[in-house]
């Protein structure tokens, strides 16, 4: 019996409602009883193979008569992806515990079985304490013989007090003691190259060792010590103008006139019987402003400018700031000024070239939790922008409300609230963690009262994107996220063209959204393999490669663009470092899958691009950022591993390695993924005619031959970034360190049948005489400690 309903227009007629379906190709609607495939229109168009129907949900709704609609739009189901197919990973180490958020670089490795297998074969050698001590004695003897009297003095000094308090070795982590072996004989180097390498080693050793040692210091000075802050004339003639002209617009927290008045009061040196929370906040703000300005100057690339700022001794500033901000009494109460100082510390931690935010931005999340709770405690919230008429401040309980004071404080509240939202949303989009502020509102452009951060206008989009990801990482609406991200980027482009958005902040947020899209594209490729969507696989992996190119081109633009303000490089470098790190993490997944492509030379092209990206990453950021330099050893092993893989089917070489290890009776280690263990079990029981690749596909439950793809290698080569090579005689940091890095896989790979056996070019720094690193009798930086600094971890 036909389904019928009474017409809701109340004209008494009865309309028949047939259930219909729609062809996705020709958009022809058919009744459900006439669903033969292919339909007539698809036969005429030659689309018989792809003819399919989707149910029309619109037939359940009331239809209106209109001559404008000649066809109906079909309903397309949302495409959901799983960002954590391997489960939620929590890393527990002696130093702490950390949840691997779904948008971090480690999460991309965790979700991709190919990257997990690559990581398992790239693990460097580990040495016992006995071997480490033996190597330490060997290097000590070599350096003493080659370095002469100075090295011998260093040896005696180090032997008498191996953990000298003034030594930067005290502050260095085990993660940097890497080199497997340092040659005994000096290499035949030109004086210029040797001098550059010597200077680079000295700079790295002093910079990373001293910065970490100073960062972990505890404050043991006096409260409110005016001797610690910069000289008054130096601060107001050099530091303060630089901050106002170049730094403030990147983090517009303060009313500059009000802040300057408060700083003058501190320099006046009026002693008080008891200092309040705002006094400590102002004191810490002076130290932080000086720190940030000095970092900006040092990373600006202008060596001969602002010498007075460079010469400020800031080693004790960070411990002093941490002490005065996080004093025990300060946790009992909060103020607006104290909250602004905490946000300025948050800004410094983002830009700091040493340890900074750490691998997983965990420091950001912990500090932001305090900032958000403090914001609610002092009355910060959305009501500052949406209910400004109800905002009232009382200076004292008995006094009447001063409207002018209320208006100024309201503007200050709005400014701080914009910054809190900006940092909360940005960290959530970079990590996939939930926003700490779970509410949002639409704010019109004319309702900001000239606020310097227009990100308030985009907050409803940023919060919706972040909430869609963090609420259920196992079921993320891919199409919705990409649509919202595209709309947000268009809004920012419009504001940039209208001069309503700072260029630096636009590039940063644009790169944040691109990194989000890159993670989603990578997860979509993995999702196709898991749910066996081989018909979508080719488009997905092409989209992933296009997104990698889009990210790297923007990074190249920010690193090399001459019009990029030099004072802002300390700020943009941080997001560029995160972006290149994500590309370096994901790109090998395409290289390992290149055996599925019929294109010749794809693996070689992608590997060369990977090498160029690594070189750009370390040469531009390796000498300034500790987190970047410490990755060089592992990335050198990864690059050498990829170079030795088969050109036709790279992953086959890794499978042969595990097969050979099983035949040799090597015990299975915990670092091997469960898929590898399953593959070895199948390999032990396999028929001799079955190929290793087919066994691997069986482990993943993937039909053989269906997941092929093409990237148009000829066209791809024309658009690869980082094509500019270093000029002759220019120092290459990436090529100069860890060239002898090795792993158990690299030691036996040349014996495997499918390996790409190529002789590595000789490196002029392979035999560098590290005993030359004697920095003088009056310097505590001992060359023997430097050797131990690069020794493999015990």
C-alpha cells in the first residue's frame, strides 16, 4: 500500500509520497521499486561501472513547489576517519608521563604501521655502562695525546671532579650523547672548514649545555632584587623601545602606558614594608620583556646590531621569574597583572630556542590550565565582550563606581581574554587535546573596539574544529573539518587584504591549519587501508602529497622570504619547526609505500626530497633550537635506512631483514610492532612460492594489488621545494655531524638480496680531531667533556 500523508497546507488534498533513490552520477531520481543498475543515463554517458544509488532523505520532509529546482541534490554520507587506530598511547618514563595527543608527530607514527616498522629498524645501538666507561677512557687517551698539555689538564680536572658544578655537561641530557665512534686520526681539512666546524661545536656545546643548566636552576637570591634587572637607562633607551615597536603586537597583553608607569615605579626603588602580588608581577615582567627582546635580537640574523641588548646577562632571569610568579602566596590569590605576566611567560616558552615547550607541548597545557582557572577567578570570560554594560568594578567597598576606570579596566579584560582564547585554541589545534575553554560565541567585527587580536572573530570556527576532533578522535568528520578550515582561511585572507590582521599572525595560524589538515590527510590514507576503501586510496594519497608540498612551500617562504620581518623570526621559527618536523615524520610513509606505484624513480625522487627537507630543517634551526638538534642523530639513521632500501619495492628490504633475523634465531624484542611478529609467524609457516609482500598484505588483511597509486612523478619534480643547494665552501651542519651513525639494520643491510647497495660519499668531518676543541686554560668547557657529550647513551 502506498505511503500517503495529509497535506499540511490544509487544503484537504492527499499527496502521495513515494520513497525514491538518486543516482550519484547523473542525479536522476528513481522510485525504490525501479532500481535496476546501471540506469539509462549512465549507459549513455559511459558510466556503467560507477552507477550507484543513495537514499533521498529529503522525501521525508515537506516539499515546496518551485520552478527553480530542476533536480535534487543527493544526500552524501559524512566520511569519518580514526585518528588513533592503534589506541590511545600513554608514554611513561622516569622523567614523567605523557599522553600522545592525536595530532602530534608521535601520533602519526603510532597510527601508521609502516612508520612503526621503520622506527623499529632505525633504533640506534645502546651500550652498557661498562662499554660506555671503556669508550670514555679511550677518548680521554686519544684527546690527551693529540691535544697536548691543555688536554692533559682537562683530563686531570675532569678526573678529580667529574661533575664540576660550572660545567655545562651538568645540564646536558643523555639524549645528546650519541656518536658511536670518533676517529683517532685528524682529517685532512682545509683551515676554513676546520675553523667553522670548531666554532660550531663550541657554540653548540656552550649554548645547549649552559641554557639547560640555567633553566633547571632554582632561585636562591633575595626577594625583589633590583640588582638583577637591567640598568634603568639601558632598559628604557634600548629594551623598552624594541619591545614596543616589534614585540608587543605579537602578544598584545598590556596597556603600554600603564605598564611603563608601573615599571618606572619599580626602578624608583621605593621600599615597601610588604610587597604585593602586583609588585612581583611587575618585577617578573621586566625580566621577561628583557628575555624576549634578547631572544628576538639574537635570532634576527643581524649580528652587528643591538650590542647593548646582547650583552645583558640573563642567565638568572628565568629562575627568578618562576620563583616570583609561582610563589606559595601567589597561589592563594590572583590579579589581572599577575595573569598578564603568566601569559607573557607562556609567550616566552613558545619562542624559547632552548628546551621550550618540549616534545608534546605538555608545558603549555599545564601553564594554560593555571591561566584559564585564574581567568575565571578574576572575572574574565565571554561576558567581557557580550555583556559589557553589566561589567562593573569597585575600587573599594565603600566608594562609588568610576565610569572611566571601569571602561579602561574592561578594555584590559577584553585584551587579556582575547590572548587566553588565542593560546588555548592554538594549542588544541596543534595537539588534538580538548580546549580548556569549552564555550564560544560569534563576535562581529565592529564589536571588538579596536582590539589588536582579531582572532576573537574566528573563535567560533576554531572551537568547533577543535571540539570535533577532541570529542571523539576515533570518529572525526573529515569533510566537516576540511570545510571549516577552508572557510576560516578565507576569512583570514580577507582580513589580511583589509589590513585587519597582522601578517606574522596570519602566517602562523595558516600553518597551524595546514598541519591539522596534514594529519587528517595522513589519517585518511591509513583509514582507507584499514577499511579497504581501495577505490578512494589513490585520491587520498595524492591529496596527502599535495598537502606536504603546501606545508613545505609555506615553510620555505617563511625561512627565505626577504620581506619577513627579522624581529619576528624568533616567533615564526617555532611554528616552522613544528611544521617541518611533521613533514619529516610523515613523508617516509609514502616512500615505504612507493612499491605500490608503477612509476619508475618515485622512491629516489621522494628520498631526495626527504633529504633536502632534513637539510633545510637542521641548517636553519639546528644551531638555535635544542629540540631540533637532538633529532639529527635519529634522522641520519632514518635517511641512511631509506637510501639502502630497494628502489622498486622499498619495504621488501625491511621484510627480508626480519626474515633473515628469524632464520638466525635472533630473539624478538619489544620494539617490534605486533604486525611484524605476525609476519614472522606466517613466514615460518609459508609456502616457498609465496612472496614476502603477499605475506605482509595478509598480515594487514589487504587484498594484493588493489592499493596502487600514481603521483605523476614528472610533474611532481617541478614543484618540489628546497632546491637551492649550499654554495661551495659553505658550512653544512646536517652533513657535518653523525655521518657514522648506524643501527643493527644498517650493519647487515648490504647482505640482503634486494638492498640498494651504494657507497656513501666520504665526509670530510668523519676524522675530525676533536682534541682541537680546547677552549683555553681559563674556560671550563673541556674538550674531553665534549667527547663524552657526544658519546652514545649508557
